[in-house]
């Protein structure tokens, strides 16, 4: 009898070991796999039945919060965006059926109260029910953001404002965009219909074109070509380019022309302020593929923008092997046409690096995260990303960009209040082939005050209508930059 009992006990013990091992395999070993299984919605349901922290601007405006749902709602809490579409590029959305984007995604653990620090400090909440969620303060200044939205006025494009010395993003608004509250609905059928509509809509409103798209930059790219030529010692104040309307590069019988076929030439100040194409095509070809590609890489071209938001794009220029076989395209790339494409935020970083003595800072939007007691969990420290040019070259470029404002392509439309001096470079990226209807993107990059920079800005308008396609960066993007910088400098 005792032997039978002993065998039965051993059998039960073996079964217990197997059960214990299986439970640990499921709960620990396969936790990540099970959590990521789209069929497993238990954690997501729990999240939507719990509160979530606020996202707040640097000047205290709440741009994302959680409110108690109506009794008939399927979840206890509704994520709400009090400012509608103004901050969509920053907050992103938080949804049950379509996941999260923006700050809602990258700071999900803080907002949900799931960081280690929050869990430890909130142990007592298991018994008291105290809120353990966290808040996120972003770098965005609400008045500058509102100014960017108002100035863009529903035209397709983007406005980004940076602090050159830190990389903090003070405004980032893109259009087309969408009303964040509409996509955050708990009605699954309605949410699916809205996302289907937005996914098919022209202009890709679900993407933030400020940092998730790239466009031909036109003459704003001449900043990079000039920096490469100055640092390489190819050009200086004594360099003179002949007056010409076109230039025939090697390997082709098709000449490169100045914008509108104008005759253009002179010293560096003259060709930069007038934005001649042929001198910059000559510069790029004279520097050669190795030097130009290396310069582009020093500016971070080819690498994804190091911003603390999801899915940033990378600007593109080309590689050495390609340009060795296509020298005309190297020349065209030297003034921002052809295969050269830039992320708008990246062009703001280029201007900011000139303003910051040649150092390009990492852009960031998350300033601090904190728990419900106001204790700071993490504070973002400004970090240098690249050093694309020497301080002397940055200083020279500043002077050249000042001339663009005072007597060049931005003199028409970039005049700041109280006599503040700005520095700028305009760009008109021609998208049409010869003989086709005019179609172009209008750009401006700028910073101010020129000798003690506080803000850098990019404005890019997409050539989707006749007004933009027939205009120039100075005439169209310049007034927008002027209005936004005036507000920023008044802060």
C-alpha cells in the first residue's frame, strides 16, 4: 500500500513539475511572443480601462489627456486631444485597433505608468488605487506652434522651428494632417472608415511630412555645397565665376541652366545671394564625387533623422560610384535638383548648424517625463549629432545668408520686426521637365538673430497648385518664415 501511495505521490510531483515548467514557459519564456500576438488583446483592453498621463507643451498647454468615458462606452477611459489637429505631428494618436504613433508611442510606458521607477514608487497603489501614470512635457511652444499653423494656412507643406544650440523643436506643423480625436474613437467601424479614408487621401495625411518625407530641396542645398567648397579650400572671397546663362558639364550635350535662363556670375557673395545655378554645379563637379559625397555624409545625409519620434526618414544625395558615371547629375545635385532629396526637418538642422558654429544638434521633442508626484523621471540633455563644417565656414555662411536677406532672393519677403537681422537661403525646386507646365516646391531656411541665433526655421510648400508652382521660395515661403520668427522672437 505504501509503495502504491509513494508511486502516486511521485506521479503527482512529476505532473506538478511539468505544469510549473509549462506555466513559466508561457508566462516568462513566451511572454514577448504572446504579448505581440495580434490575437492577444487582454493587455490592450486593460490599458484602455486604466487612466493615462498627460502630454503638455513647454508653456503648460495640455495637448493629450484621458477622460472618463460615457457609461455606454466599451472602455473606461477615452484618450482626448483638446487642441484638435494642431499638435497631431507631435502627439500622434493612441487607439485600440490601430496602435499608437508620435509621443503616444515612444513614451507609452511613462504615460501608462509602467516604467520601473513608476512601478517601484507605486507599489502602494496596488492597495490604495492611487494613479501611477506619468506625464510628458514636450519642447513645443504653443504660441509658436499656433503661429506656424496659422501662417501655413492650409497650404500643403511644413514649418519646423528649432533652437540651434540645443536641437529642441519649438514648433512642427504639417499639412495635410487630421483631427486626432476622430481617429481615437472607440467605435471600431468608425475608426476603420476614418483610417481607410486618410490612407487613401492625397498628400499622405497619416505621415508627418516634416520628418517622415523627403523632397527636392532646390537652392537651399547650396548651403551644403558652399560649406564643402569652403572647407576644401576650393573657393574663397577672391573666386570669380564668369557671367553665363548655362554651363555644359562633362559626359553630356545637355547644358545646365540658371533659373529662368538668367545670366549670372560674379564673386561668392553675388552668386549666393542671387542663387545662380551654374557656379554651384561647377563647384560640385570641381570638388568631385568623393568630396561631395563625404560632405553630404558629414551633414548626416543618408542617415535617418535622429529625432525622438517614430519612423523618421533619411535624406538622400547619391554615392561615389553613381556620380563618377554621372557627373552632370553631380552638378545638378550641387544646387539641390535631380536625385537630391531632403527631409524638411533636416534642412532646418542644416540652417541650425550654420547658426551653431558648425555643430548640428540632435532634434528632440520630449523635454521631461515625470510621475504623478511631479518627480522628474528623465530629462533630455542636448546632444551634438554631427560637425559638418568648421566654425570659420559657418561664420562665412552666416554672412552669405545675411546678404540673401538684405539684397538677395529673400529681400522681398523676410523682414523681421524691430529691425532684427535674419540670415536665410531660399530654394525653388523645379519638378517639371523642359516644356512642361511649371511645377515646383518653394523653400526657405533661416535663423535669427543672425549674430546671436535663437531660432532656426524651415518652410517648405509643395507644388500642388498654381500659386506655389509658379512662385519662388522667397516670395511664398519667406512671408511664412517672417511671421513665425516674429512670434518666436517675442517669446
